[in-house]
């Protein structure tokens, strides 16, 4: 029952975290217990790291094995921040592709105009 109580609000957590206060402050203000918050922060860092973003893998394994709140927070943080970082990487890749196509189009037009000028 505890897992369900924390899993659903965790889905909207990223929206809440986007504000000015720290992730810890926002989680605390929304009623999450400290153990869950500790796990979420560690899992989030690990999720970003696994998606290729800055940060390192972080997991207190003994605590993860023995503290259900920490484990739930870690799992939620990992999945949410991994998806967020992967989504950001995808957006960057799409913009890179768009700019590359635009540059190729521009170079093609310039080459055509040069060809016309030399005729």
C-alpha cells in the first residue's frame, strides 16, 4: 500500500522539481518522507548518469535492501530522471539533425548560385 501512495505522485514529480527551490525542498514540501527523498536524489543522479548526462551513479545498497522508502524513492528517481535526460538528449539530436539539413541545403543553394555565376 505504501508503494502505491508514493508511486502516483512520483509521476508528476518532475513538474514540481522544475521550480526555483531545490528538489529536496519541493519533495519535503509535498509530504515525502526523508528516506524517500534521499533515495529519489540518489536514483535521479543515477538515472541522469545512465542516460549520458553529467552526474554519477549513486546507490546506498544496504539501505536500498533494508529501507522500503529509500528503495521506492531510488527506483522512482532513476526512472524519471533517466527518461527526462534521454528526452533532452533526443531533442538535442533532433535539433542537430535539423541544423545539419539546413546547412546542407544552404551549401547546395550557394553551390548552385556559384555555378550560375560562372556560366
